[in-house]
């Protein structure tokens, strides 16, 4: 659905870039749990290991810089989402990537502060971790395909929140 006008190849490229944020976060979280407890999506689904291998330079830069996630979040929100001079397509996809990252961070907080201390690292926690990581990977993959096609990715609940924020 391109009801806000046509999208150029340049718009599609710049609309895909913010999805690096949740991809990097998924990679870091997946590798962290795999190292800490021997569980995780990358340990159980070896073909997905291509994601952190491909993004290794970005992950190293991101993980090596304190508060990189917060800084990137604030910059994307203020310089892209709130800038009405940028096309709606780019702003929509940027806000959607930010919300996917927030969902991932909330899942990580629940895992770290509630589930792992209460239940340890077992099958239940491993399953919840995989659902969160695979859900984010699937949503990002879908959004990237739709963005490359020049269409708005409609992810239930998240896209509705994005439409309320980006006008």
C-alpha cells in the first residue's frame, strides 16, 4: 500500500537502514544467551548464524560504544521520525524499527529480571527466548521485504502505533 505517494529506490534504501537496529539487538541478545547458558536461537538454528556474521562489524561498533542503543534511538527519533521534510515512507519504517527494538528490549528485560532468576535456564526459558527472537527476526524480515517492494509493512499492533505517531 503506497497511499502516501510513490517511493523511489533511494527512499526504499533509506527506509531499510533503520531495521539494522533490531537486527543488531537480536544478534547481540542471541549470542549473549548462547554464550551464557548454551541456549539461544543461533545455537538451535545454525542457518540463522549468517545474520550475526554478516553484521559483525556493526555489532562490534555497537557493542563497543557505551549507550550506543540509546544514542541511536534518540537520533533516529529526533532527526528522522519527527522531521516532516523526510518522506512518510522513511519515517514510518524508522518508527516501526524503533518499536520492534523496544519490543525486543522489553522481552530481554522480562527474561533477565523475571524468568531466568525464577526458573533458571531450562526448556521454558529457552522456548520464550526463541519465540521473542524468531518473532522479531520474522517481523524485520517481512518489513524489509515490503520496504524493498515499496510497500508499507503492516505488522499488527506495531503498525497501528506507528500510524498514530507518524502522520
